[in-house]
């Protein structure tokens, strides 16, 4: 076969594969780290997936996937996740207490904290989406000896797509495998999209119903990590984004997660906007503690540079020190 024919054959096969497996392309793209490659993959895969799904061209692949016992990204159900099903339950009262705290007779107070030392340091887990990629290691590297932090970053994840990545299941694994005493959470950068309810209803991003469901899902996740207040959960608010559209979503997410933290013993919302903005407005540059003007945001107007991560880590470590009083 000539090189020209081989090239045409390979191109045709790749094109056919893209059409028949567009949902897998979307799934793979959503799990990529932020960047040009992810943007290009999703720019092609999402419109293609809508077309193939409408024309039922994806049905043979989904049937074969199920027949061979493999997970089907396109056919995953939101209600298969505790994040969605448990979120449909009634919320605890907005007095900082849930059922676990009341059963313990603690009056809603979280478990009394010990005093960490260099010999027995505080076990901190920094986790979330790509927003933790630079923040987590910075907290680890700048924390005092009495605080030992590790990072678990899951790119392209969030609360609105448990069919793509189930944070409820993962949080339970983190608790059982890592046994943290404090969990620092930063996520939401990928959540500016509609939420599909277990009954198939789609809640438009930014709507009141969407914000209420986002709050309920945050409560479910905070409950898993806090375990009735036996662990502390520090949920970091999203700093302003350069994009006005994205920033409006971030504002609603911050409102939702702040309200969620008020309903879970041991949970606390940390607002990073005073640290990473100018009067609540987006900025690329800020003055650091040394008086230098530093670039704090990357090109996408969402993620933090290393200097930005250092500025964000300071209030987080200050809160940890204020709560735990490490020696």
C-alpha cells in the first residue's frame, strides 16, 4: 500500500472512531489538566458528541461497552453517586448542627482539637480540582514542622458531574486511607455548568435551583470529611475570575459553600477574595508581604501562579495555626 493510501486509511479510521466514540473523547478531555490540549479536545469532542448522540451513532459503542462489562461514560447516571442521591435528602438545620453532633450531645461543637508538635504533626490533606495543584505543595513547603500536609489533586472534577468523577466515593477513600485530621478543599473551577438531577431534570448553571443543589452537594461532601466534627474541613472560597461569566458562577458557588459550611460541624468557609483581589475585583498583580509587585494569576485568569499560591497559603496556615495552636 502506498504511503498516500495508508495516510487516507488511517485518517478515515480515526475519523470513524471519533464519530462512534465521541462520548469517550469528551470523558477523556474533561479529565485532562487545564491547557490548550484540553481546550482543543473539548472544542471538537463536545459538539461532535451532541451530533452523534442526536443521530444515535453512539449506540453501537455503548451497547458493546455494556456487553463487555466496561463503564459507559455517556451512560453514567447521576443518581448512582451518593453525592447526588444523598443530596436529595433534607438538609440539617442552619444552626451548625447535624444529626451526628446532636447524638453525641455536643451541642453542635466540633471535637476538641489537640496540640500538634513537630514530633506528632497535624495531618492535613489539601484536595480538590486543579486549583490545588500549586496551592497544595506550597502549603506543604511553607508549613511549620508541626503541620504535615499532603496534596491530592483531581483535574477536571467538581460537584456537578459525579458521573465523571464521584467526589463522595473518593472522599471516603481519602478518609480511610490517609486519615487526615484537617482537610483543606479548593474546587469549583469546572462547575460552571448545569446540574443533571437523578430524575433527569437539568438545573441551569447559576440559577437559584442550581445554587441550592450545589449547597446540598457541598454539605454531603463536608459531612463525609468532617464525620460529625471529628475532623476539621476548611473550604476555600473561589477568588474572582477574569471572565465575568465565570466570575458570576464563582460568586454563587461561594455563597452556596459558605452556607453549607454553616450547617456541618467542624466545617469552615475561608474567603480568599480579600487576599487574592483588589477590593473584590480581579487583578493579575498584587503586592506581596515583601513589598514586591508579583503576578498571581496564570493566563487563563483562574489558576494561581506560584507567587499567588504563596499568598493564598498564608491565610490558610494562619487559620490552621489559630485553630490548632501547633508547637
